[in-house]
C-alpha cells in the first residue's frame, strides 16, 4: 500500500496540523538544519491565537519569527544551545537558556523530566516502501522528541536526504504535512593560516586507524584538510560536516577498524551544502542516531583509539576551559564537547584535543589567560583536559603538575603575551 493511502486520514495542510497546538503547550522543534520550515511558518501565523507556548530548540537556522517582541505573550523560546539568531532576544531577556550535557537532553524530555514535550515538530524524509522515514540531517534530539511527545507533527519533505540508522515509522506520526522545500544549508567556513597551522599540529596527534570526532567550524575543516595522508580512519561524531566528504571519497575514512558500528560513519546530525546532502543520500556508509547514543561517553569510549577534536574560546593556566561564553555573556552552549572529551578517556589509546587560536581581536587579546574571568563558565574542567593546540604547538596537560601545566600553556601562547603570562603565573605561585 502506498504510504499516502495508508496515512490519508492524517495528511493535513500546515495550518490544519498546527491547529492541534494549544495554549500552554511545550513544543520541541527538530534540531538545527532539520527544523521544519512549513510548520514553523504556520505556527507563527497562528501566534496571536495562542498564549504561553514554550518553543524548545537548539540551533535554529530559520527566520526565528517567533522571537519577535510583539509575540512575547504568545511564544517563549527556551534555547538548549544559544544560536546567533536567538542571542539578541536572549540578551533582552526574552529567551531562556537551559544547560545540560548534550547526551542527557533526552532525559529532560522523558516522563518526569524538566522538558516533557506536548508536541514535536519535525522534518523527515519521504517514507520507504515499509513506511519508515529517515531523520535525514538530524536524528540528534529530534528522535527523542518524537519518542516522548504526546503529539508528533511531521513535515515530509522529498528534499530531505535519506540517511541510514535510526528511523521512524509513519504509524508513530500523528499528523503529516507533505511539503517540499529546500533543506537549510551551512556554507563551508573559511580556513585561514592560523587554522591551517592548528590543523597540522592536530593531525600529528591523530594515529592511523583512529576513530575521530570533529566539531563544527573552521578548525575542524582545517583538520580534515590535514588528515589526507592517514589510513583507515573512522568517524563517530556529534556533527558530520562537509569537510569529511573528500576523506571518504579518497579512502582515508574507511571505518574498517571501528570497534562499534564497524564500517559505518556515525553522527547525530549533519551539516553542509546541497552537494553534501546529495552525497549522504542513500549512502550505505553513513548513519544517524539519537544523541543519547552518539554522545553517551560510555558508548563513545568503546571505540578503539577514539580521538575527539573540539574548539574552545579560552583556557587558563590551570587548564580550565571556557567554550561557551564571550566575556560574561552566554554565547553558545556546551554542546557535546565534554561528552566526547570524557568518552575519549574511556577508549583504549584514546585522546581528547582542544584547539584555539592563541589570540583574538587581531592579536590584541590572549586566549590563554592566567585565570578565567570571574563569572565565566567552566565548560571543561582541568581534570578533563588532555591536549591543547594553538598555532604555536601542542600542550599535553594530562597528569601534569600545576607548574608543568602553566609552562606547557605559556609555551603555546602568542609570543606577544608569554612574558606577561609568566609574570602572572609567578604571582599565582604556579611557577
């Protein structure tokens, strides 16, 4: 039976589907690039009829029209990872931020959790012949949202790539909106000389046959460019980005040596261009799974030679890391950085690597600081940090004394700031 015939009683227009949202509901919206545009437009159109609807989201690439000040009594946005479009409203006090380790987000959605959803709004691929839809570019927390929501409303989009791994059957969807439109895309970030230098140092730390996790941004893309001479790498990551495509095509990434999900690239979500989405579509090597699987440190640690690679904002001389604040303002969120740092520690031969440019604001500010400013969040504790990389080299902090840590970090700071950092370290009795 054709899936449309099977689902004809629950096929609705966007406006009809959103009519099932009630005042006071909590809505979880599909993550990042799998945000369902047609459903979000219909929700905003109906906004004036609703009161006190909580919209829970991570990164949101769409127009974010629900954040308009005039809809403040209708919608309240609760961000789990503060993105650029939500920041202005957050700084104005119109957005809440909820912090939690990424792999534990589904626990907040589960019965008895702090964010039990009434409605999940998601975007999925067209069902296969068995009625199974792919979560496409984001299984991540999208699947847990459908797992726990009282009502699941799905935009079925033929432009959503079909990706293997965790699926959802049409019978588990309450209302279906068939609406085709382009999937949100993320352009490849620019990679400059600083990032290239950092990528080269990181590549030195990545052994052949390692299973790697790359974060998102210019730094991971630079690392990808520096791994082209490695052999039999595997991927187990939170976010799969376009930078790995050439490594797969050239045979650097084979996944043959992976301990779990052998032969498969595993990710929670996927970000890139339409070209990349076409590459992952029906690609038997690639799977997406929910975040309580991909980011669980106990699962991550089962990979042999698990190597996590992430960027951070600043680090102090004790090894405390800030990855989510600029000054005293929340800028992003914790994401899966600590999940993978700790998972790598469980792995035989595993490594965790944190990368950052040595300076900011055109070289006027050191990103290696004596102490993190008062009020700054510690994203990764000094007890978790192993390797730190800047364009000036590699610092290995694991198992080191406070003096050794300070000296290792000063050695990879910008030369313009090393004398002052030594002076501050002496004043702190670190050296």
